C-alpha cells in the first residue's frame, strides 16, 4: 500500500476510534463516585480545549493526514516548543479520561486502540513505521 493511501487509512481508523469514544454511554463496567466522574470529565474537556489550541498553533500546516502539507512549515513555538505531538497528546489524555470516567467496553476499547494507532501514526509521520 502506498504511503498516501496508508495515511488516509490511519485517519479513517483514528476517526473510528474517536467515534467509539463519543458513543453514548452504555452499561458501565464499574461504578464511579460522582466526584470522580466530574474530574474525569473536567480533564477530558481541558484536554480537548488544549487540542484546539495546538491545532490553531499549526495554522496552515494543520492536516489530519500524517504526511506534512507541501506549503507547511515546521512549528516550534507554543505547545510545539515542549511537545512533539501536542494534538496527539491532548487527544490521548481526553480519550483515557473519557474511558475511565465512563467505563464502557466501547470506550475502553476505543481508547486502547487510539493509543496504539497514534503511536504508529506518529512514527509514520517521521518515516519510521513499517508494515
């Protein structure tokens, strides 16, 4: 499979994982006290807000595809000064907080799959992923 097609496949799989995290709550695998659910929700919202900030920081270089855009520039300011993939980091924090705060099977599986997928996608971006 050529890299462009593989990149779009990764985007589609990532979208599927995110859809799983947004799936309406079902039967909880364990009960959580209300304060714990509140804090997990607060962490997920904070992570999503920071994700938007990180996306805005990329400007015209923002793309869901793991290959850099032709007109893009390497961003080394803002969150990118400290973290190589702040969008992925924020997405992972939000996913884990959603899965732990609303522990359904679909949420836990989606968060787990997203961890592996974003690890692979980040390595794909720098050319170290092998199939």
